[in-house]
């Protein structure tokens, strides 16, 4: 079991058994009757990565921040399927469980990849899309080939058995957190621990997340494009900024920020969500 959940004033927690085969933990904040925003986190994080964005927006929006399947406090899928389309399916199923017809959609890292797939799978469910800090399914082939070396960090994580040991050890995860943050500030030890201690308990899900990407997601051609207003938000110091090329929408650069935009630049993130 993962450690105790971080406390955040004004956040409500609930669990939902979805027809996709997972039990999802949901952190919600803001007035229940306010316009809803579905926010999907990335790896190696969980719902708490949205805490600063919640502080910016919860007075005017209903923030819905689920933990992705197998991560945080959400249960793993019985079929061990961690393809990103399944994360998208979970997001759509969660809206059904909550009785929501349409929401604003945002995501960071793998949550952003899942958000893009959700947006093209069920476009009527989302009024806007803000994806952050991630390569997208429409990166031009030449760009992907030229910058493929940037994905080498995934290999230790994706390797069977090795990946789980790497995650449980924690040092690799801490290194990724520290390397990705480039706003001139450092994570506190408590912040690092809030992610590392939890993701250690999701070592199998973490490894499978990357293995399924390399074996399946990266080879899947996504022909649809978002039909709602769509924006890709990327830090000027983002290590994977090259993969923003070819996004079928606006690419918006946040100056002085790295990979972890919801925590490095929460005001900028809130501004973009508000404006969509």
C-alpha cells in the first residue's frame, strides 16, 4: 500500500470503480457547481502535483484530479494494460461515473498524452485541451528520428524486472525530478519524498507504463486531430522541447520553466486553462 495521502485543504477524496477495470482515486476541489476541469498528472507523480494549480483555480472551477491507473492511490488494471489509450478510456469513464457531459481537459507528461488521446476519442466530452510537457502522437517522423536519443532514459524503466528495481531504489526517480525542474528552484526533501515514496509502491505499473509505450504506443498511428481548441504548453527549458514540433494546435512556451510546469509555473498554467 502507498503511504498516507498528502493533506491539502479544501480537497475531497473519493474512489470510483470504473468499467475499464480499475478503481480510481479522485481528488476534487472547488465549488461542486463550478465549471469542471479534468486534470491528469504525469509520472512519477500523482494528484498532488496539481496542488498549486488548485490554489490558483479552485475559487472559480471544480478541479478533478484523478490518479492514473496503477499510480498514486488508484488500483492497477486486472489485465495489466498500461497503453495510453487505456488511460484515456479511464478518463472518459470517470466523466460517466461523475455524470459530467463536458469538461475542460488538461494533462501533464503522460497525463497529457492520455488527455490528447481522450480528446480525439470522445471530442464531444471536452470543450478545450491544454497539454503540457510531453511529446505528442503527431510529431513528424524526421523530428522523432533526429531526437530519438532523448528517450534513452526510458530504457532502464521499461526493461522487465530491471525497471521495477530501478523505481524501488528511488535514486533514478529523484534524479529525474531534479533534472526536469529547471526554474532555478529545488524540490524540498518533503516534495521529493511525496512522489518517490509513493511511486516505489507502483514499481510494476511504472515499468509497464514505459514498456507499453515503447512496444505499442510509439508505434500506433493516431490519425485524428483535436477538434476543440487545443494548446501544447512547453517550458523554454523543457528537456524534450523538440517533440513539440507538429502539434495540431497552438504551442505556447513558458519562459524560464522546465518539465514540471504545474509546480514551476502554476500561475501560467492556470492562466492558460482559464483562457481556453
